[in-house]
C-alpha cells in the first residue's frame, strides 16, 4: 500500500483542503497519516477521519519584534527532529503540505530523507512558511494565475483549491431546522474563519436591528466569541464553529459575508454563493486577503468592503445591493470554469510517489 503524510495547520484553512483530498486518496489506495502541532485546530478536525495523528513542536516565524522570536526557533528545531524521527519510522512515499508553520519542519525533514513533497499555496502571494518550503518541494500547487509568476519555473502548477465534495450536498431544510429559521425569509451567513473576526462580528451585530427586518442571520463567530446577550434574538443564530452541518448552512444561505482567506472564497466560488468580502487589513496581516478579494471583485464574483471603511450603514447598504443583484454574481461564478483541483493534485501526488 502506498503511504502519504499530510501536514498543515494553525487555522482551518490549512486543514480543510487536506480533508477534501482524503476520500480520493483512500480511493487511490493510500495509507494516510497526519502530522500537525500538539494541540492545534488540525488535531480536532482530523480526529473525525480515523487517521493516525502525530503532534510535533512548532514555532511561528514572525516579521515583527516579539520575545517569542528568541524561543520559537528552538521549537522549530525540536519539531524538525520529531518529524524526521516519525517519517523514518513510517517511510511514506510522499508528503503533501497545505502550509502553516507546522508544515515547515515536516517538509524540511521529508526533503532531508529524500521523500518527495507536494505543497499548496492558497493565496496570491506565497506566505513565509511556504517560502521556506518551496526550495525543497517537488511541485507547488496554487489558486491564482498571478501566483505562477512568483514561483520557480517547472515547479508551479495551477490547480485551484481542493473543496470538500460534501459541501455541495447540503440540505436547506436541515439548515433552517438547525437554526430555528423560517423558510420564507432570506438568510445571510456570516463567517470570519475558524478563529473568528472581531471587527466583522461587531459590525454585523451593530447592524442586526436593520438586517433582521429583511433577513435571518446565521453567524459563525469563532471560538469564545458568542455574544450571550443576543442568544435569544429571533432570526439570529450564533455558532463558535461548525463542522458536519456546514453543508446545510451553505445550502440555506442566500448571501455570505466572509473574510477573504483563499480557501473560504474558493468554497464560495465552487458553491456559487453571492458574497461580501471583508479582507483582513494590511495592518493585521501581510495583505494576502486584500489581494484575494480584489481578484474576486475584478472577476465579478464578490463585493468588497475594506475593514477600515466598515460602518453599519455601509454594511447594510451593500447587503441590500448584493441581494437585489445576486443573480449577476451567481452567473459570473458559474462561468469561472472551476478546475477539478482534487483530481489534478492527486495526479501530482501519484507522480511524486512513483518516483
């Protein structure tokens, strides 16, 4: 049996594409193992799939001054040793990395053992973790044509992002029942990613009195970010995070308000959900979400609101603008020619494993 190690973590966006690949990899006859951090979100998400999970030490590579910059390199070195020891034991044919800082010691250890690595970059510009992995990678998968120009010639492959097939198989009535919503009023789904988005959460909650006049709102607000004062608000349902029921919420949603992480927006594109994107601002990130959002806006897939411009009035106005022109956005996404990313990536994995 062929063996593969999957890695990636830190946020759900570095895990869900790996999860999307699992059914196809099993169909191809792979024995699958996962390497993540000791207690990251990846451990919780992978726990549902009966896959051996190994945690390693990891540290974050920061571009700013922080006392942890003095200690985290030692955690990475420890993680490298742990990953190398585990990889020697199980002898995988190939490693697939979705990124995040946990992936760096894994990919580097695999390369030292001559195990081929396929890595995936979701954003338009490669993140620091992937930049450290690209030199030793066999192939680098990406989502945006613009990214191809930033990657080594001969390594870059435009694949798109693996999307969980079950997301397209949701039940609208199950979603309505889960939220206690009625079927005769449109639904907005708000999501800030697995860690939540404090400013988006506040803007949505400030706008609730006006939004609930015309819509129902299901809010995936992030861990520990539920507002207990709003628990009994009619037409408003909060969740910290959703796993298996996500497909039903998507089926129920008429509009989506979201951050602009690459995996999140690729899911919106695949499901053709009219959306408002509020990218993480450059002051809080390296600006990748802004580039992702602007690309989708230019292609006619999304309305974009800069967080610095976000107000209650603007959010309410843009929601109504999107709702009344939602068919235009739906049609544009339908013409996008979404690639069969899972098939393409698994083919690259097979080619690497055969070597």
